[in-house]
C-alpha cells in the first residue's frame, strides 16, 4: 500500500475509533478493567465510620490523635492484544473483512487503554509469532499499532493460538489484561488457554462472518481454505450439505464457548455484518 493511502486509512480509523473510545467506551472500560490492587495515597484524620484496621499508629502517636491511611485503586495496567493475522482474517462475504473489523476493535481498545493511563502492547500471530510490539503509552504508539494492522503481511497463513498464549506468558511476567482476538479456527489450544487464564486476565473476542455460519443455496461452488490454500467443490444445492455445514459451525462454536466458560474467560462474539459497539459494551458492563 502507498504511504499516502496508508496514512489516510490510519487517520480515518483514528478519528472513528478515538471518538468511540472517548464518547462511549472510556468510562465503561475503566469500570470493567480495574487496577491491580490498592496503593497508599495519604494520611488523614480519623472520621466516624473509618475502618480501624487502617489507623496509622505511628502518626497517631506523634499527634496524639487518630489518623488513618487512605488507599486508592492502582489504575495503571498493562493491556495486551493478541491478534490473529492468519489467512482466514481476509474473509468477507458482504460488509467488511474480518481483518478490518479486528483493526477497528483493536484501535478502540488501544485508545480506551491510553485514556485510562494504561500501557498497550501487541502480539501478532499466525501459526508463528509474527510480531511483538512491547507495551507503551501515547498516541504515536497507537498509530503505529493501527498502521501495522492495516499493512502487515504475515509470513505464515495458519493459526496456532497456543503459540500466542505461550509467548504472552513468557514475554509479560506481570499479570496483564489480555484480549485474544481471533476467529478461533484452530484446535488443541485448551491447555495453553488454561495456563494463560491463570497468569493473566484473559478476554476472548471471537470474530466471524455470517457466511461462515450457513451456506447459501447457490448450486455448485468452489471453496478455498484461506489458510491451507486447498480448493474443494461443494454442491450447496443439496439440503444435506447445507445442514452439515451449519451443524459443523454450531458444534464448533459451542465447543469454543464451553472452553471459555470452563476457564472463566469473559468473551464476546463480533460479526462483520453487525456493529461491534453493542457486544463490547455488553462485555464491559458484565465485568463491571
């Protein structure tokens, strides 16, 4: 992509997602993703109703009057975005590519994070770790993330969620809030999901296209696996084929959701043909 076109796309996404963050998401984000604990703020005179466990006995003895320690929530977090850049993100049936939806959602989360004084970092993964952007603050850092998501070309086209979670665990030692953004077209990542959810506050955002859920009755069609490149012919005019296709999606989705529930992972489903604001807001309100 030409540099001028890239800058224009980055600017458009910034205007839209920064506005959403400031007008809609920022307050909900603050409530949903609280700090790591309570930090000492100041000492003040004891007031009726204060917890006596917070009395500062040294200051009390010095002034011969009870004083209590005041604590406030530690707000600064490290937020990590684990973003699936495999071949299947380039799929779209109508409204927009999964890739473009992921870019906007990542931008909204990034602007919400920095507006709450949190650091934001990114792990781009396929069936390999494609790129690691260490956590930082600031608008320029967010713009770099958006540029990468628009223009990044992965070396591989497969998906390996386990590798992404293992990298997160090794690269980020302190507990972080980690958004795993993928279509979850992968298998055998349960163990990594289990460990990752214990080490970090893991949230799953599942991105999908409506055409992945059901097959239209349009006769004989050629289908290509975006990750393997394999081509097959499918007769969508057969009811049994359409039924099998829908059942596979339903069963796979149910299996994924059961994994999230098993390990206490908050999650949301984001469809390319729908507004992502509602499911994200629902997720934030649920956590708050």
